C-alpha cells in the first residue's frame, strides 16, 4: 500500500451511469490485476474503494504511470466523482488488496464479469493475452444500454461473449446462461461481479463444471487496508478481510453451501 | 523545544497520542507503513476469551463527518492473541502497549485479563483497558458500562487479577457518565477512557431498511468530538484519576482541546481509518501546534 497524490487526466462517461477515470502518478504499489485503490473525496469521511481496470507505466522502472478505473454512480460520493475535472489532485491509497494470481491460468482461462465487476478483468485479460493464452470472456449486463468495454476485450484478442438480462444484446439471461453455450473445457476461471452472480458462477462453473477459479468480492468497507475489520467474511480458512486478505478469494476456500 | 511528554498511571509517554482499540489491529500491520514507536502507545483490538467473527455485514456506514460501525468485537480470542498476534507486535514495538479487554460477563473480563497477565507476553502490557462500552454486542459489552453498580462489579473482579494499571473504557450512551467513572474509581480503577462510540443508525433509501445488518452501530469521527470534549470535561471534574480523552480526535489541535478539557492523553480512532498515517501526522504536528498556542509542556495544560 502506498498513499499518494494522483492527477485526474481523464473523466468521461461510458454509459448512462458508468464512468471512466484515468489517474496519473505513482503506481508502484500495484502488483496484480484485481487490486484496488481507495480515493478520498472532499467532504466525505470514508474513502471510495474502486478496482484497478488498467495500468500503463510511463517510466522504465514501473513507478510512474497511468491507471484506469471504471466506476458506477451509486450514491452522492460517486456522483461527485463524475464532476472532477482534468487536473484535479486526489489523495489515493494505491496497491490495496490481494489480486488475481495469473500463474494458475493454464492454457485456456475463462473470465466472467458482471456490470462494474467487468473492469478488474480487463487488466487480467491484458496480462493473460501478453502470455498469448486463449482467453474467453463472458460479460454480463442488464441491457444493451449498459454495455461497456466489450470491444476493448476483443481488441486484446479475447473471445468475448455478451449476456444481457433482458436479451437486448447477446445471450438472453445471465453469465451462467452464456457459459452453458460454451465448450466447458477451461483450465481456470477469474470472476468479479455482484454477489448473486458470484454465487451462480460458484455453483455452475466450480461445483457443476469442476473448474477452479478466483473470485473478487465486494463488501462495504471502512478503511480499505485491513484495520477496521468492517468487511470480513467467513471462509473455510477462517475469517478474511475482503480489503486486505481479499478481495480475490479462491473457490476452494469459499464457504458457500450449495444445495445438493 | 516543546515537551510533548505526559504521564499515564506511572508510565511516561513520549507524547499523548494513542491509536484507539479497533482502529489499529494488533499494530504490526501499521508498522509496515511507519515506525510505530513514534506513538505514545496504542490500544490493541478488543480481545475476548473465545474467537469472535462479530456481526453480519454490512457493518460499516458512512455519516456526515464520521462513520457507524457494528463490527461486534471481531478478534481471534485471547489465546491466539498471546500465541500469534503479540509476538508479531513485539518484533516492531518497544513501548508498553494498552491491552484492550472485552467480554460478556465479569468473569470473562477477569479471565482474559488473567491470561494476558500470566502469559509470556505480559511484559509488553503497560495498562489494561477494560472495554465495558461496546454498543455492538448483545448480552454484555455496553450493559456493564451503563450502570454504575455493574461497572463497579467488573472493576472489582478484574482488580483481583492484575497489579497493572486498570483503565475502564466508558460509554457515552448514558445520562451521567461522571457517576459511572466515580463508581469505577471507588473500586480501584487507575484511569478511565472515554468516549466509546455513540449509538446510531442509518437507513438505505432504496431498500427502506436499516443500512447495518446489526440495525444499530456506533458513531465515531469528527462528528462526536464536541460530545467527547463535554464528557471528558465533566468526568475530569468529578474524579481524581486520569481521564483519557477520545472521540473524533483528528488533529494536533484536537489533542490540545482534549487536554484542555482535562484529559491526560488522547486516543485517536476513526481518523486512522480514513488516513492510515493520521496518528503519526498528529504527533508530527504537535510541537508546532503547541508553539502556536504558547504551550511549552503538554503535561501542564
């Protein structure tokens, strides 16, 4: 973890409620996709935790760089974020949490993201494609108006499949409905999304198809760096803090009871 | 040169800044960020006899100038604290630490204090801070801190198992906090610390239900500073033992205010969760703030 001041160099909307921000500064504390940052906003007591979506270094030492986040307007804090202009300076905690371990990917990894769970998978996909792996991505959205970043995944060379709950684009239904239409011979999966989606993925992809994976969890956080114990969940290996021991947990340690 | 030293129950602190229990873990994770030996001391995470997961999530909610928490005393239990947590702390912290003890009965407070006192890490402990004021657990916790007789009973029971200074952490969710402090003093408490969090709640406008799974939580942060100052002032005027002030302390100036209200030292809580370097920053800022207000010796405010 590192506390630093970062400069907003882009802040634009991607859909009606989803925005992309690029920040420039010291990015040396990040070492894996799936990690997050925690942004202090004027007049807000708690920081806003947001996943790292992309990272480009601007020096040869992997210290300075530009990071990308994608955030959805959920309340007053994120609403205020949309009004930040280019050049604004933000107090940011960087390199938070344990991200995805890409060494387990195997030859044919599957990425499954839903809504604002899509962004952290982008950097994972980019790193996996750098290794020239055959990467399939299932992206779930509510409706065609909510879709973002599908083209970006395709430009990386991923095989991208879309699912929408209302059927207005791609497969009608959830990410698990799209999964059923694919050849399930995947070596590992990486996922991020709302808890109901993660539960469905856990049941269908891990328990059902027997594919092990890593899932990134979301919880209301206090500090974001492991001090307050606000975001704990119980796992097979004891309690874990989503912000510090997570946000990425392995399917083998998740304690969800799936009805037989 | 500004003299920031203060004395707390016979132990001299380099400065009065003490990260509060529940905002600093068992310390060693903060030692990855800065040398925590700059602190006056710190109060470690509230420790119970058995391991506790705490309440269901969500257990954090933001408020204007503060936050609610309903963590509910998550901790690995006293035996794991002795075996695993404190040996890790020993490697990075050379000063006496404040051992925060929580419980659900007078016997539990006594047993946790006894185990810590008789363990191989007991030399690390400078003070016991007995938390009789957690608002987030049921059938214990705060109920001991809202009744002078029950508070006195806990002090009497714990007093038997340790010679170390006993600090009783008090709840602000009472009509007369000074009366509770007095009852603790009469049973042999060496100091009191206050305030724990103020009970509060928030609703989710979309679901129309309480935001916290536990329904209520404890309010902390700058929002509670004036309440804390008032209660520290009232208590310091009612007892002759030291009062440790806490509640919304976020700056060196807040520490000075606490001491003007009668506090011997100040604990820093929620500020550590917003800014992991908050306690260090406050310590760094203290000499300049003292100079600005013409204070040479902090102990003489």
